[in-house]
């Protein structure tokens, strides 16, 4: 089983999206793309740059929240037990 961290917007992020100058262009773009389904890697590919540091900074500031996605391998029978 592997955990893949994904990020979703918090209410603070939704407020910041209404005022793009408040957080900067790159952070604003990241917040727009963070939908709880995209991984940090996918967000980096979409934005054309590694967003790890920015995403974690926005998380510490309360703009993003981690959404763990648990993936099960074929040999993992925890769902059947």
C-alpha cells in the first residue's frame, strides 16, 4: 500500500483566490490547480516547475490541506478481510 499526497484548497485559499495580488502569481496558479485529486508531481508538471517547496509553504500558511490517497496493490487483501 502506498500513500500519495494530494492537496486541496482550504477556505483561506478560496478567499485568497479572490485577491491574486495577496499571495503572488505562482502561488495563485498553484491554488487554482489544487483540487484534491492532483498530486504534487502532477501540479509540478502542469505548472512547469517543481512546486514542492511552494506547496508545503502554502500548507504551513493554511492555504492548502493534504488529502492522502491510499492505493492498494493487487496482492493487498485488506479490503477482503
